[in-house]
């Protein structure tokens, strides 16, 4: 007797069972907590780190540098949106032919005429 939910494919002799609906993923850790619970845990952790002397306290110079770095990353170093923000391509860097791999056409051997 065949089960309508069970099927085999020609490539694989192993039966594949198709469930009606996938099981719902359960949220775990901080995702399962109420936002206020997470906030309270973070507050306690910060307070404990300060008591232990292991918390990092930014100086105004460090905070300024971090804010500047974030602003540059978010706004593309002042470039217009049309210009790419990432690393330049080899063409933009002015690559030389020494590093270029020859194309298949350059390797083609032609018969003498």
C-alpha cells in the first residue's frame, strides 16, 4: 500500500517524505525574550563590567574618531551615489598587462594559408 505523502525520485531510491507544513522555528536566547528583559540584562552586564573594571569608556577623541569612521562608511567617503564605494577594479587601478591572463583567442592556432 502506498502512502500519498511518500514519494521516491528516479535519481534517488531513498524515499522522500514531504510534510504538510514545516515545523515552526522556536525563537531562542535573546530573541525569545521580551525587549525589556533584554534591556535589563544588558544594563546589569554593563554595570557588572564597570564594577569589575573591565568596561571600556570612550574618551571624547575615541568617540569622535568612531563617529567619523561610521559616517564615512555610511556616506561613501563623500562620493556621489553613482560612484562605487568599495575597492577599485583593476581597470580603475590602471593594471598592467603583466598580470592579465591571455584570452582564448590569443592562444588560438590558425592553419597556414
